[in-house]
């Protein structure tokens, strides 16, 4: 009987100890791990320009950009990131995968749209500053940060609603930059402590005795005239000094003639230097290239090359076809074929739908 009672008490004590340990574990605070993703921000818009664009063709599909203030559509959304990070967008901005931006095929650039994830109800406003997507009839392509905010970065795709909000503001060339200041605050100069000024005691001035001088009384002058003193006249005679024997006398100085300045002759101006125009940089034959188009008018080719300045270094090549001269606009890529096709998509987004990839020769 005593053994049974002892076992019962031991079990009760063990249960109490376990309960106390559980409560202590629940009360212990657990630190939260910091997120490895930076906080998403809005793009600065630096370097961008307003653009609607001409109709263009990608993979056999024609797209017609235009103003669409009442745009409100539903469809599939995807996202893009590392492959295009820090590269130019279709309107000249720089794509930042950590900022809240998006790509659309026909909306004006840049603009603000509201994207709602219909799978979880999350809603977000993003800046549309690029063209795309061109795969599988998708509606919009968001940046990695925007997809993470809407909760489908791991799934890759989401059913969304896209509603046009309005045009986005353009950023200057230095938007988003911070400048360091070298102005150092001068140290505060404190006034020296005031000292109490003690009154100077007034010292008594000793009285000096005044000497008693005998005062002589002068007799007043009468009207008698004083005798005039005789003035001696002194005559100064000038005579030549006799020569000193044994000493040669120097001749009088002769004034030196004035020197006339020599006439200054101006050197003839050198003929202007003729600067020969520099030849265009040769294109490597071992890399892929993208041809934006071929033009019969050189002025049209130059306009196309300047329009593609944000997509890459565009050059104009002259070729002969059937006795006619054509000017084709070509952009140099790398030895990677995938990067060449990505460059081709960017060129097509600028309105050159017939752009094609040229293989190394």
C-alpha cells in the first residue's frame, strides 16, 4: 500500500514538472529572422521617355500600342527578373527587378496600372515601362518584386485583373541618385566667461606747492623808432677750379641715343587642321547580330539607328542588292544565341517587328 502511494505521488510530480516546462517554453520569445529580400520600391523613371509606339510584330503576332484610358482586362500574369535586370526597357529606363514595375504589349509607356491577384485577393499598383510578354497569350509580365508582393513568385503564374490608373511621371537623368555633402558644421564657439570688474579706488592727488617766483615788471615801449641794422651784401663769384696735377679728368657724360623698338612681325596663321572622319568600329564575325531593317533611303536608316540607341549600339551597313543600294541597321550581340534572341525581342518592342537574328559568318 505504501509503495502504491509513493508511485502515485511520483507520477503526479512528473506531470506537474512537464506542465511547467511546457508553459515556460510557450512564454519564451522566439526571434524572427529578417527577410532576405529588400523592401520593394517604385522605379525612379530615370532616363525614360513617353512612348506609345508603332504597330509591331513578334513571333507572327501583331501588336498595336495605343492610348487606353478605360483599359480593364483579366488574364494570366508572369514575372521576369535576373535575365533582364539592369538592362534598358522599351522606353529607355533601366529595369530593376527589386522595384515595382511591369511590361505590357500595348499600353502607353510609362503608365500606372492596378494589378489584382484573383487567386488570393492581393492588390498592387505598378509602373509599366517595358514591352511584353510575348509568350502564351499572357496579359502582363511583372517584376520579381511585384510578383512577390502579389504572392505568386513561387508559382510563376497567376490569374489577375489589370486596370489602367493613369500616366506615370517621367524621371530626370539623375532621378533616384543621392549626393554626399562635404559641408561640415563649424564647431560652436562659446564666449569666454565674464569676469567681475572691481572698481578702481580713487587715489588722492597730492597738492604740489607752487614756487614763488619774483615777477619783473617790463616797462612799456614808447613810440621811439629802433635804429635799422645794416645788411651786408655778399657777392658770390664763380670761377673755374684749376686742374689737379696727376689726375685725369673724365669727359662730360654724353646722352645715349634713344633706341627705336624693332617692328613686330605677326606670324602667319596656320592652316586649319582637317580632321578625317573616323571609320565605324568593325563588327566581329564571331558573334550574333540583330538586323532591325533594311532601308533604301539613308535618312530613314539613320532615324531608325537613333531610335534604337537605348537598345544597343546600332550601326548602318551598306549592301548591294540587284543593282540597288540598301542601308541596313544592325545591332551587335554576343556569342550566346539566347542573348541574341533577347536583343531581337527588345528591338521588336521598339516597333521593328521584322527584326531578325543574323548568325555568325
